[in-house]
């Protein structure tokens, strides 16, 4: 299996389980309906764990464009590989979103609330305020990437075109999952903590493509892209300054 394939499959499983729990909680007539934020945050952490376990030994399990960009920013990942990794993450996110829709197809049809259906694909603000929303994503993404730099530790090396196993291997899966869990419980209530441009954009595209009634809220879509990138950039600058 190539790094490209590993990033697709790892991201796909992460989105399937992560957006799957949102569907289980928010869609009508599921067994998990209205089970709450702790259920969502916990399952998202385990979703990240599953994705990292799958992709870690092959690609390093970035599963997130800002992980890829963050490592490139600090000189620990080849810029040549960045477009390939991000493309794989986008494909995986779209496939995972499609599988969520397929799994919950009857419940999507039974749910009238268009916002509830969109939440199973992409994030949105609890209180719409673009500045506050982007600050929330910047802070949460900073915590994620800065933590990942130290979880990965000094073993980080430069990835090449033939050896791309850089970033987070299987050993790093549990600590990263715990960090994601903490972010969700502590910081996720404002914007739904996208902290991953592919996690939001790929499923949002699928929401627009699939036969689901309601707007995909493209007016908000730039925030879960730009906010995480800024957060990753700040984390990289601080990491370089301290090391």
C-alpha cells in the first residue's frame, strides 16, 4: 500500500466514524438520537485513533492538511509530497462522508431539520460571528498541531518521495486521540472544532452533491479552512522559536 492510499483509507475511516457519530446523535429515529456532546467528542477521538492505526505504519497518518503543512513548515516533511497528501486526505474525507450518508440514508430522509443533516457533514458556529469563529478554529488548531509536534518528538525526519512515513505512527495514535478528545470537550462548543480543512470541505462538497435538501452553507466554509491553517502556522513558528 502506498502513502497516498494509506492517507485516503485512514482519512476515510476517520470521517466515517467521526461524522457517523454526529449522524447517530442528530438524525431522527436513530438509537443514539440526542445522546449529546460527550458522545460526539468521544467518538471523534476514537475515530482519529482508528484512522491513525490504519495509515500510521505507511504514511505517518497525517489525515489532515494542517498536520502535513505544519510538518512541512518546520522542515520535517517534504514540500514535494504536500499536494499528494492533501489530495489523498480530500478524497478520503469525501468517501467517508459518502459512507455516512449510505449508512444513515433512511434517517436522512426521515429528518426534516436541514441544519441537523448538514451537521453530519460539516461544522458550523453555535453563534455566528466570523471573527470569533475563526479565532476559535485558530486556537483549537494551534493546540492540535503544537501537541503533535511534541508527541512525534525528535524522531521526526525529512520525508522523501520514496519514504513518506513521517508524522504519526501507530504508537502516536492514543496520545493524539486524547488531545482531540480534550479539544472537543474544552474548545469544540463554539464552532464544532473542524481543526482539519479536509474534514470540513470534503464532506461539505458531498453534502452539495448528494440528494440532501438544504444549503451547504458555503458562506461559512472558508473559516474551517483558513482558521486551522493559521493555527498550524502559529504552532510551527512557536515550535521553531523554542527548538
